[in-house]
């Protein structure tokens, strides 16, 4: 069961390990990212940040989608983490269980604009955001669980 | 303009300079309250008010880029007005809460300004002008303390008399109500902490902490000590593991035979400068200028041409954000990589950025949890439990319990990072050390949180049953069977609401109302 799908380009860090994981009561962090899945160094580093009592899975987007669609993953309480709107879009299309996406942190890059303190998106992202909204997916923005939900649709 | 107002403004400036001073908790009400009390000639009252405010703002922490209410401005003004008017902790709280929320908005606007000067930093980097970067980092960081100092001075100068007159009008029953309400507010802080730490697997440790405090009346410091022992037994961490690590990484740098070498002083400078890591924190690139500021001693030693310096400066002005407490590990690792880069023309400088960006998130997870979830909790638990009784050792222990481990670790991590590089981390990962460390830390933290409702909240009920002769107060019955059940029940009630997504401000107002009304109808005292 997916408890939260979060876009966060730092993947596992303080906010994720220390606020979201306990607040959601999840027992599995699933990082879906093609680059990280192949990078032993990053996998090692992320392993260090794994909160006690949780399982950390790092999979490519395709493998993550297959895993989430598999019956066996139903028993886990999963926090799904991706690092871009593009990857979120890809997973929403593959995994029907994802009905809501949390925008946690996307760093500013050229051509992008900050829509809140910690989230910056570019034109390409906005197109994807509109498509996701049309599909009826909830897109909300919170850094930590105690923040008030802001709707991404009203910020672009 | 009175001298004491100027001194209080200086105290607030000191608090707002925390980002220059290593994020060492100097800005907390428990530290600034006693200082304000000292200036106003009533240090004991300052200690008590500081502890009261600390309890309320306890769950209010700085993780990642989330900015909490400004407890510095709120705390300093609340304490000052409460002491000047002679009204005590309840009034301090009534002032501190709204002021801290207002001041936070002001500070948020400062962050917008910082985004603008980011361009200037990049210009300096292009020119290889490290002096310019250092200057601007300090300048931008110093604006906040100066601005807030002026605001506080004005608030005191213009507001003190008005406030004093106004507060004198407050009738006694309002003040009693506020006091009871104030005693209830810590439940919110505890609930917010529990939201981060409490779950079914570790729940027994919470109740163990509670029972040790409620039934055996053990002081928080003893419960912390027991917590360490239990955490060690449960996770079976033996101090030996350190030695094993040393053997593995000592040979790592030998074969390179570098031409340019950093010396211990350079590395020590990196540690010292890392104290100012967050001075120019902004929401576009976060701690980037602090990172560049910290690593400049290394770059100065290694790069002599303008081009090489410019490239290195640009590298370190890239976005960066991690827990300040573990930042020196990454700084040390990159110092070693810069050294290699300066000696080996074939070295891929891109890999420096890759390592930085790869490590900053995960290490923030580790160190934020360790320091905010464990050391801060124990420090605050021990510190407030003493300070609430007016003991000056409260704030002193608060700072020591947090900062002795913090500074020792932060200093040593700089050298470990430099000498062992990423091998140190690979060893940690291999030995599963982190898993045991986080588990042990959460046990310890939770035991102390469990002790808090019993030790730090004084909510009682004056209800009595029976006639005059055989009157029994409910509280005396409770005390014999389940002492501190009211604070515990209240904490769990708030925790339930937090868990179900209630807004913090709503809960704050709800608790205030509950305490106020409860006091008026003589349900609580």
C-alpha cells in the first residue's frame, strides 16, 4: 500500500527520514530512480540514511512500477520517492494506485521558477502537472507533514 | 533610551547570530531567557520563563528548509515584558506566541532578499575572488541580527510603558486562566515530538520513561542515563567498533604521494568556518555560500591561478543543503578530493560535485535525526526540568548536553572525512552501524520524551467529592494510583489530533481555550 508518493530531489534526507517516515508510519521507503538504481555509491549513501525499522528499496522506474503493481507489495506501508515531475508522471501512468503526489523539494535549475520555498518547476513540468490534474490526480505541496497542504494547481 | 533595552536588543542579536555560531541552540528561549532576566535584575525569573517557553516551542524544530516561528524575537520580547511588568511566565507566553509568528514572516522576506544577492556571489566566483565571497557571506548573514536587533529595540522603547500599563489592567482571573492554559501547552510540544518518534515497536520505551518519572520520581537526567544503558544493551554497540574502522582507512591516502598537501591547520580552519555554514541560508541555493566560505582555506592552499580558483569556487557555490552537525564530514571528503584534483590533471573535478550532492541528503537524514531526535530532546528534557524550578544549571546543562557531542563529533568528522574519504562511510554501511545507532538513539530519545509529561507539566484537578468533613480530592486519589495521568492523557489526546492532521495553530488555540475554560469552571488548576 502506498502511503505517500513524494517528489524530492534529495531523495532520503532529514525531512523524509525524520518527519515523514514516522508521521506516516511507513515501514518501507521505495526510491524509484533509473540513475540511482545503477549507482553503487549513491545506494550506499542512501542506505546510511535509512531510518531504523524500515526497509529501503532502490529500484529503476520500470522495476518499481512492477513491484507496486504486484500483490506482494500490498502488505508493506510504502513511502514512494521520486526526484522529478517527469518520473512522477511516468509512475502515475503505470501504477493506478497513485492518486495523489506530494511535491516536497525540487531544486532550482535554469529555466525553472520557484512556486514555493522549496519547489521549482519549468515549462515542461507545468505541462505534465496540467495533464496529471486533468487525470484527477491530487498534487499537493508540503515539505513536512505538519505543513498545510498547498495545491500545486493554484501555484502555477 | 535605557541601557537595559540596548542590552536586551544585543541579546536578541546574539540569538539571531546562531547561524554564524554553528547552530548550537544559543537561540533557544531556555538560553536567552536567563540572559534577559540577568539584564533586568531577575535572573531566576528569566530562567523559569525561559524554561516555560522552551517547553512550548519544543516540538518546533528546523529540519531541511522548513522555517519555524521565530522563537528568538518572541522569546526575548515575551520574557522582557513579563519581567518588566512583574506578571510572570503566563504573560511571557501570551506575548511570545503571536510575536514569534509575526517575526517569522518578517524573516521570510529577508530570504527573498538573499536570493537577489546570489548573483553577486557568482560574479565573484567567475573572477576567482574568494575574498569577495567571504565578505558577502558575512555581510548578508549579519543583516538579520542587525535588523532584528533594531526591531526589538524599537519594540521595547515604544512598547514598554504601553505594555506595562496594558498588562496592569489584566484581571487576576485572566492571569490564572492564562497560567493554567500555559501549563497545558507543553502537551503540544510533546505530541509533536511523539509524532516524530513514537510507533508501536518502540512504544514500551516511552512508557518505561513515563513510569520511571511518574512513580519512581526519577529526575530526567537519571532517566537519560538509564536510557543510554538500555540503548547500548538492546543494540549491543560496543565501543570497540571505532578501532576497526581506523585500521581500514589509514592506508588509503599513502600511495598518491601528493605534491600539494593540506596541513592540519587548514582542516581545522574548515571546521571553524563550518560554524557559519547557515549564515546566508536562502531558498534558492540553501547553504551554498556557507559551503564555499568553509572550504576557502583549502582552495587558497591548493589553487594559485585565477582560473583554477574560479572553477573551484563555482563548484562549491552549487546548491547545497545538509545537517550542519554532519556537514564537516562532507567538507573533509571534498577537501581531500580537491587536494587530489590539484595534483592530478587527469582527475575528474565533476566527481567532487557528485559526491557532495550524493551525500548531502542521506547524511542530513542521519545527523538531523540524531541531533534533533535525540540530543536536543535529552538536552531540553534535562535542562527544562531543572530550569522550571529556577535552577541556573538548567540552561547550562542544556547547552553542554547538546554541544559537547556536537562539537566533538563535528571537529573529528572534518579530519575523518579528509583522511578516510568515502571509505569511512562504506565501512559504516558494511557494519550496519547506522541501523544500530538510529535504533539506540530513538530508544533513548523516546524514554526521555516519556518522562516529560510526568516531570514537566503541572496540570492538576481541584475537584473534590464528599462533604466538608470527609472531603476527598480527586487529585489525591489519582496521585496514589496513576500519578501524572492528566498530563499523559492530555499529551495523547493532542498526539491523536496531530496524527490525524490537525493544524498546529488550531491545537495551540484549542489547548489555550481548554486551559482557560477549565480554570474558570475549576476543572483544572
